[in-house]
């Protein structure tokens, strides 16, 4: 079940006691919703997982324009995508970046989000199937957010964090803002735990 932006704005406006959107305009609240979506995707990239087939002729392979980060490589040609740490390639195949042949695996730097390499580089075009985290943005009240209703409260807490932060010079408003951010953070969990889970999953398919 998706989330209607209009419903979200209505709930937030009611909690802000600003149903007429006098203090916080609808466009302002939409901006806050986009900030909330970005924060959620950064912490849980897999919730917006999308797949794509990319025709690859050389390295590095760049993800589609709507990507936030790579989750995994499913297939390289007809073979299952096998992840190999870049340190392993550097150690055993120092010239791997210039080698060509039948692609056997893929690799990336840990801090790279939007591109990766396949090894060896293909001698002719090859289809690579990837799963990546997709960026979500909304532009109008009529838009729909492709997330389940589980995330309604989380989105609201982040939007309220931003909204009350608008008057942060007031100690009471600052306190409300921080409280809602804490609720958001608790609901989303610790990002380091998310990163550890992603690393563990990747290691399970590692070619040493």
C-alpha cells in the first residue's frame, strides 16, 4: 500500500495546528517530505530496490540516473554476479583494470555508490543485471510515495523535526524538533548496523 502525499501533509498540518498552511506552506512541507525520504533511503537503501539491465562495453559501469547506491550485481551475462573485494584483485591481479576477457566477477570501492567494475573487462558488449537503491522524490500533493503505510509515522516524525526546527531559537520548539528526530532515529535503527548487515550479505557471495 502506497502513501498519499496529500494525506501526509494533512496529518502533519493537523499536528502543527496549522491546517491552513499559514506558518508552513504546502511546498515547504513537500520539501521536508523529500528530506525525510532521502534520510530513510540512506539508512535503508533496500526499501527502494529496483532492478535494471545495463549493456556494458567497458569499465567502470555506471548506475541509472535515478540510483542512490548499488545493492548487488545479480548477473554478468549468463552467470551469477560474484563479488570480489577490490583489495583481492589489487593483490593477485595488479593489472586487472586493463585486462579483458570473459567477465567473472564484480568489484567496487566501499565508498563508491554509483559505479562498479567487472573483471575482466568485456571484449564485446555484455548485459549486466543490477539491483540498486532508487531515489524517491515527490513534487505535488497528488503524488504517491511507493512505501508501505509502516513508514507514515517515520515520515511524519522527520517532517515535524524539520518543521519545529524552523523556530529553533525558541527553546520549546527546539525541544520538540529534537524529540521528533530522536523518534525518527529510533524507528530507523542504527545506520552502522545496516551497513554491517549489507557487508555480511555481500561477503556470503565473495570470491576470495
